[in-house]
C-alpha cells in the first residue's frame, strides 16, 4: 500500500497533462469570445464619441 510510484502514474501523468491543457484551452476560448465582444463595444463607443 505504501508504494512511492506505481507504474500506472508514469503513463497517467501525460494523459492528465493533456486533459488539463485541453480544459485550459476550452476555458480560455469560452472566456475569449465575450471579452472580444466587450472590447468591440468599448472600441465602438470610443469611435462614436471620438
């Protein structure tokens, strides 16, 4: 029960790393579109006023 490193963790850590990368990419893309639309509104307001 007290094994320091089971052999499965060596093949599991790259999979977890890829899953974390995919999750981060999904979250950033989901947050990217509202941010771009908000920036577009702010730029449109500045162009309308200026």
